[in-house]
């Protein structure tokens, strides 16, 4: 059985009645977890093992575990700072900032891999324009060169822990005020004016970036459709111009940023036609059931291979990780970062 394009969620901390059948559907290829699915590391390891056992090849299990405001699993996991904290250290000492980025990328990924989670949607590479509250301190920095350097270091840290990175939110969510969870943000810049936003992607792709998540943001000077449903952005800019060969996720198709473009089936069809590989549909079981009944997808061996490559690689058990020198070193680093005074990022732009 191949892996399908749908990424679905679960109702609680263990597989509920009927969810094994849901996960066995050929249109499903991955699962996204939330805070409601978590109790402690031991429970999480059991849940991921149950998900992986449903079928072969195993489903990919993902989560948003950036740190700061966006960290789904907290008790029993290291409390990760927002990515902006890395940028602040970079401004004080660039070399130390890059070391911190790699160390925190490793820590985030290593703790998840120890519990069987394959993928975290990180890092966020949106630039901090100072206008987007939904991005805010999730941004590494305001300057494109700094974001690019730090994101590559963070990606390498994730890779060290056996996890593939997914950069988001392509082509950029930082220059719009609206939150795509509740509205469709509109960025009226021309493509030529977005070189800074694309610079981190260029650098990451040159370093074999495995995944990209595309934003529900409209750029009418480039295409009337939001980027997540736009072949111009995905097949044109991302694939052809930037040379990206990894897997493309839409942002959650249940978000209001996508809702203006038809029902859930129309959105899914548009995203697939635009070149997206994986379609997360979160917190809307009725929408998932509609897709399972009505969405028709031709087999795509290339997509299946790209998704299968996102399965997590080697990892220590949770107990082995906590006993390791590398984990203890990361805890000392976290403590020093927590004690250091905050530094406001420079408003200058690269």
C-alpha cells in the first residue's frame, strides 16, 4: 500500500474506535498530533508505535514543536525558547548564535525522535517585519542573511538527530498583518520585491532541504490564488526557479485562509493540481470523511517516495537520551539562554 496525500489528526491520547480504519485508508499518508494527543513521553511513544503499526509502509507522524508559543508537547520535554531568542544571540555573537541554532534544532528533534515522532514542522523562516502577530517571535530574525544562516544551522541540528526539516511558510507570512487561521492575508508586493523572503529558501535548498510548507497568503501581483493553491508559486517559483526537489505541504486546508476557494474537496483538488504533495486537514473530522469519500487521486510514486523519506531515522530511547552527555549539555545551554538578558533585534534589513 502506498502513502496517500492526506494528513489527518486524532481525537485523543490513544487511537479511538474507528481511527485505525481511518488511518488505513489509502488516501491517508500521515498524521499530525496536537497537545490533546499528549500526556507524557511514555504515552506518546505508545501512541506513535500504534500509528506506525497500522500499515506498511508506516504513516509519517508529525507535530508543530518550534518552541515558544508553538510547542505542543510540554511536560516531560525541554521548554524550548522561541526562535527569536536564537536571533538575539546571533546579534550578540554570530558564531554562538549559529551554535545555538544547531543545538536547539538537535534537541527539539532528538526528544521527538525518542518518542517515535518522525517530523516537526520547523524551522519557521518568515522574516520579522514587525507587523505579523501570528509570526512575531517565531521568526529567527529581521534580516534575510541572518535567517538563512540560522535556518541552515537549525536544519543541520535536526538532521543530526535523524529528523528532516520543513521550512515554512513559503513564500513568506511575515509581511502581512492578517492571520491565515482566521482570514486570507494579502501581500501586494511584486515578486521582484520578495528577494529577501526567498533568500532563506535558496540557502536551505542548496543544503538539501527536505520539506516546505506553503502559506495561505495571496500575492495578487504574482497570482490571484493564494500561494498554497498556486501552480505559479509551487511549480513555477519553488520547483523550477528555486530548484526544490523535496516534499511540499500545504498549510492546514481547514484554515480560513483557504476557505474562500471552495469546499474542502475543491481546495484539496486545487492544492494537488498546484503541485502540493501533502494536504493537512486539522480539527475537522467531517471534512476528512468528505475527502475520503469524494477525493480521487491518481497514484504518484514520486510523492510516495518523497513522503517515505520523511520517516525519522535513528534515535535513542527516551531514557537513553536523558542519560546522554549530549542531552545534558543541551540543558546547560538552555539554562544559560534563559538567564541571558533579552536583546531587541535590529530593525535593519539585509
